[in-house]
């Protein structure tokens, strides 16, 4: 069976499981939660698709150096574990009532570059109903699928890698609330280059905003956790113990560079850390396949 046929077969099987799972959770909720509250929750959090799958969003606006292949790999992995994937962009952010006010702050600093888009994504997800959002370089590992349907912490904004906004969840009003906090925090960021991550760190340190910052070591795996230094004649051995923890893996620029420098990047013909960063889609596919083969990752047959 070729890769595409096998991939589609696994997706269809996973869809059936998730549909049954969603029906079960909805049925249980109907006994314990008033119907009006369930309907209110559905109006404020875009978490379930028309075919009852949980929804995972990302934000992607192709700039001069786009990463289309990494985005495709992101879609493959989240679809494989049972999510419907939705890709938001700059036009989605423009639909938000707060966009013009944010633009007045963001545009003088960043124009319409990468760091501007990192801020606008907060409005894009808010305008799209809220729910889950990841960076497109963050893939699922041991993700709790019940939380894919029912947001953690009652839908309050939750970040799974401390103040690094790689995997987050929240109701639409929460995404809007924190987007405004980010704009207010920007003047406090004392760095030559400012980003939403640095502003979110300021908010975290203030510790008064009722945002859940979860520890990275318990939730997010970083880079390419192989056990051995990789060479042309060595086998790629995944660190299954490391991969047993956390809910997702983040192939960020920094973590990719670190893995490359340590000799743990899975593409043998890559000759620089810069090249490694641009090959993250292909490298992530190799690693995720290694993980499934060696560690039984995701429990997908």
C-alpha cells in the first residue's frame, strides 16, 4: 500500500473514532451541564467541526521566505490524530473590530513583516471563534483528545509552553482580551527586536492577568530528540522516554538549530543550520515516522 493510500486509511479510521468520542462527551455533558451553557460555550469557542472532529488552527501568511512544505506537514500530522485543520491568515485578522487599533501600534514597528503577523494571529483566531491554535511547526504527540473538544481551564487562555505561543487554547473573548494585553505590554519589552513572545513574557511576569502558563517540560518536547549523534552510517534512534512526555513537539527555529549543532538533525545532506531551518517540513516528517515506528507514537495503526 502506498503512502497516500495508507495515510488516508488511517485518517478515515481516526475520524470514526473521534466522531464517536465527540458524541459520547456531548451526551455526558447533556446530563451534567445546562443546555443553555453548552450552547453559549459553542458560540464562544470554535472547537468542533461539522463532522464532530476537534479543530486545530494555525496562522500562515507567506512572506518572502515561506514554508509551504512545513505547513503541509503540520496539516498531515494534526489530521492524522483526528483534527480538522484550519489555516488562518492576515485577512482573518482584518475581520476583527480591534484590528485598526492594533495596526496603529504594530505597523510603525514591523510594517507587515513576520513579527507583525505573529501579533495579528491573535486577532485572526479571535475573529474565527477562538479554540485551539498552534504554530505550524508544532505537531501532536500525546495530545489529550478530550481537551480537543472541551477546552482546558474553562476556556481561559492557556499556553502550553510557558510564554512561548506554540500551542494555546481559549475562547474567542479570551484571545481578544490577551491580544489587547499584548499591545499594552509592548512598550515594556526591553529588547532590540520585540515579538508577541516577549510581550507575553511581560504579561506572565506581571502574574495578574488570569492566564494559564503551563510548564514547557511537562507539555512540550523541543527539537529532534534522538538518542545518538547522527552520521551517514548510524541508525536514527528516537529517545522514546522523552517522547512519552508532553502533548506536542515544537520544531522551532531555535530548537532546530540546536539539534543540528548537536548532530541530531535527521537529513544527512544538510550542511548548515540555516539550511536545516528551511528543511523543517521534510525533517519533521522523517522524525515523526521514526517516532511512530520505534515508539508506537500516537497509537495509530
